[in-house]
C-alpha cells in the first residue's frame, strides 16, 4: 500500500518546487564567485602547486593577502606576477631588438637607409609582440579594457597626436630616402640664422643634425615633412661654393683671373672636375668684383675653411705679381657757398700765420 502523504509537507514541497522554477532564491545556493582579475595568475599558481608543494603554499599565502574592488580581487600574488611579467617582457624585447639590429647591420645587401628603416620596423614589431605575449601570459581579458582603450584612443587623438605623427613621418622619410643619415642639410636656429649640418641620426621623434661648431639640433620629423628642406647631398654630394674677390681698376684683369684659378686649383679639397671657374660679377665703387666658383665633395668637413684656404693662397699670388686689392675710395664734391668761403679763408689765414712764424724762426737763427 502506498504511504500516506502529509498534506502540509506536500504543500511545502510544491511551494519550493515553484520557487525553483520561477527563479526564486535558494538559501542553500553558493554565492557569486569573485573574479580574480588575472586568469593567468590562477593557472600559474595551479601549475606551480603541482610541481612543488612548498612553493605552492607560499603562493597560496601571497594570494590570501589582497583586497576586492567591485567584483575583482587583487592580491599580493597577482601584483607580484604582473611586475615579474612586465620585467620579463621588457628584458626580452630589448634583447630581441639588439639581436635583430646586429643581424641587420651585418647584412651587406641593405643600404644604410634601408637598414635603419628595417631596424625601426623590427623594433616596433618586437615590442608589439612582447606586449601581446605579456597580456596572453597574464590572461587579461581585453574586453575588460574597453573603457581604457577608449581613453587611450582619445589620448592619442589629442595629447599624443604629434608623437605618432613624428613616428609616421620618420618612417616615410626613410622609405622615400629624401633624408638619410650622413646627408648635409641647411638648418636655421631660433634667431633665423641659417647654417648647415650633417644628419647623425633619425629617431622616432626627431632628426639629429650636428653643425660644424658641434651644436646639435633636434628637428621634429614632421617639420621636415611639411617644410622646405635644403639637402646638399640628396642626389649628389658635390657642392659648388663661391669665393668673392675684388681687384683694383688699374690691374690686369686677365692676369688676375689666371691667379684666381691657380689659387683655387692649389686647394686640396677643390675638385679638378668640375674645374674651378672665375666670373666677373660687376664693377664696384672701388674695385672690379670677381667670383671664384669651385666644387667640393665633402661639405660635412666645412665650407668656410676651403674659402679661407683659397683666399690665403690668392693673397700671396697677388703680392708676388703686383695685383692690388683696393680699399674704399671716394671723390668728394664740395658746394661753394658763404660758409664754405669763410672756412677756406680761415684755413688759409691759419696756414699763412704758421708759415710766417716758421720764416721768422729761420731768420732769427
């Protein structure tokens, strides 16, 4: 015979079943688990515990010390793991970057510009790979960083726009070879004085240009992209320089031109081909003006020293052959008026008195 059921017990059972079906609360249900933040931390902790009970116990103790923010728990173990992974990623990225640069520098098939561009691309790739590996090891959920990613995007759009612009500009400059290490370009300082310098390095943010007086200018890459740049060695390192010379109107022009060419050819850094030339540039107030054009192939060694060498050699050649280097001369025309007549009369009277005094002294002696 079937057992008799207690009506009260049956009613309680039906109510409990109904509450379970409609999603009612169950006092015996487990509380919602708290996210540990880093899935990789738990995985590494379990792996280490399987290998060593002692180390596993230490990790458990470190993991027990922590605090909870919202639904995410942070412990000493997770913080320590993040620090260790970040340090490992930095060291590994630096080592891989150095090894990649060494391999590229030993490659003889790449030019200096191509090698520098390859080094920058490899550096960016290595660091990006290292960051993603670190994120994967820590088990960070990238969807949890959506808010941070949006803030980072805004930072790039506003605060870091110039930085990323200079980065892209540097890569473009290396790709089109318009500017490369070793080129000589004209630069201007804050006062507007223009000078020339040699490119020593093209960095991520700026180009390093060193002038002859060892001043180093750091020019943002973006400035070299949007502004006009005078590159002395873009297609050829040959540079023509000018030396201005003036001679007296009484001198033999043909002989002077011959001596100018001789002085230019005697300079060691002046090229034989193209050969130096001499142009008559004009008739000055007190001199006949010439320009010596000569070519050099090493502008990074300076231009003023070549000009000085040519002028010093020309000085001795002019002295030897009697060619005069003039000084400023002027013809003065004085207007005749009453004041001028009085001045002339006073000067004449003064001279007569002086001559009369000198004559008296001679007669007395």
